[in-house]
C-alpha cells in the first residue's frame, strides 16, 4: 500500500527543495524525521508537513489509526518546478529590474515495507 501528498505552489525554489529531498529518498520515517530535525533549511519544515500529510493519507487508506514508523518509508520524493512569479523593483534613472520568485510542487509517496 502507498499514499501520496502534494504541496503545490510552495514558495521555495526547486533547487533548494531538492537538496533535502535527495537525502530523504528511500529512508524510513523515523530516519527521515531525524534528518529533518538536524538540517537547518527552510525546506525541512516544508518537507515535514508534506510527509506528515502522506502518512496520514496512508493511515486513512489502510484503515488503521497509527502506523509503525519503522515500517513506513519514503518511496518517492520530488520537487518539480512551479510557476514563476514576476515582480518589478524600481532602479535608478527610471529603470526597473525584474525579480523572479520561484515556486515548487513538492510531492511525497510513502509506502509500507
């Protein structure tokens, strides 16, 4: 059995989100939570929310209240590119500079061993 969760339009660049995703891929739930507590990145809190949602979805699909964290593992985790928000910053002599604010679609699929 497996379940998935997606956070669309997350306000983080996909490159920064993938740095932590590569470390979490294939790990048990307990190991993944340890990694996220130690790594001081903005994406840690975001990935924690998505993983918690996927585990809750797995519990609903399976029909049980609590799952053993040693049995659940991260089968697939990815950060895809979302739309880019374009903003403008005034500059000297009447010019303007474009500021790109990147977004990501964070996807996690958890399964039981």
